[in-house]
């Protein structure tokens, strides 16, 4: 509600004179309530702003928070100056949407929302990854994205705790900027790299591909990539007919596990173009026949 609402009421006094709005005691109940809110809310807002402005804005919630970190001989203005100085540096960590911006400098951890600024000093906080959410598609690429929720709690009971959210691919950069370690809840698995996210998608797509039946006379050997597990995939051209398209038939026996084949596929991609990874074609690591993800068949 703003002064424009009061102006609207005055205008309606002339536009709808039959409602007798110029005399609030005779106006309909709905319009009397409207007038009450149009007058009360701006009055309360102005009173609150006036209260915050006392003593050079020392009563403002943000000023009170900054004052908790001020030295005895200084005030919240000195802390604000320190925050401003570090914020201007190019080496700060910054991420998030405009309405929930996360900024980490050498000394401060901040969350800037539309109506509030949360501030905590690095040396006084405990950070814990409390939740991870997996989304199938990112707005920027065809790969899944994992969002982490990190709880920031200060050792000072006067500083209110807050949560920050960021993409798991930015987790490593955040850890480099923080002085204190980040603890993780027991049930949270963090997939930090783009490669980890791609391997998960690669495996889920191979699961829906046709399977390859190994002849009874053929024995599966250990994966030549990791030598830890048995070979579990075979390249069979299933995306198109044998004589169509760019993909080629591979005649190699099963020699690779699913994870190593996924890592090989990812290693042949352009790191700057993750949106093209799933639709690309790469050569077989053994015979160099070109294949796509649709040609990777699980061995049964």
C-alpha cells in the first residue's frame, strides 16, 4: 500500500460520488477498510524508517548485525567500509540469482536477497551441507544439475543463521575461498565436476539401449581401462541402419566397463560446449570406429 492508494481513494470520491466516499463514516465497509490501510501502512513504514535512521542508521537491522563485529573503539561504519573494500576485489566468490546472491570474500560470507542482507564473518562460522537436489536438466545445458544447500551458522548467538544455495560444480571454488572446512551431512553426496554429472547421465541412457548377448563360448575379461571390474559394454550400431549415418560398426569384443567407456566418451568432448556432449560421436578407444551413446549396449 502506498500514497498512490490514498490518491486513488480521493479520485474515486469524485468518480463514484454516489458511494459517499468523501464521508468515510457513510462509505461502504470495503472502502473504509481500503482507506484505513492506505493511511496506516505508509504511516507505519515512515515511522519504521525514521526509527532506523536514528544515530546515523545505527538502528537498522543490517547496521546492528555489522556492529556485532565492530571493535570497541569503532562502530558499524568501520565494518561496512571493510565489507565494501573486499566486495570491490575481483577475487571474490559470487554466484546465485539476483534475488539470492551469494558472495564470499576473504573475511565475510554474505547472502543478498531482495529484502535482506545476511552477513557472517568467516572465522566465526560453521558451514554444513544439509541438502542436495538433483534436477534432470539445467537451463544452460542438456546435462543434469545438482544444487547444494549449505547452512551457515555463526558462533555468536546474536547473528542469525542462514542458508545459501549453489551449483555443485561451484563447490570446489567455494571451498578454495573459505578458510573453514565445510562439513557434509551423512546422506549428502556431492557431485562436483561436470564429468561426474555426465557419467550419471551416460549410464542412465545406456540402460535404455538394447542389450548385447555374449556368446556362451566367449568369456568376459577384466576392463582394460581400470582392470578392476569385468567388461560390461559392447559397441553395436543401433542408432541407424548399418550403411546410414556417421556411426560405424565396431567389431571389437567387450573390453570396457560402463564407467571407463563413459570417461572415454567425456574425454573426447569440448569442455566449453557441454550442451553438445550427448549428441556427439567419438571413435572407439580400440578400433577407432565412430559411435554415439545409442550404440553403447550393456552386456547380458
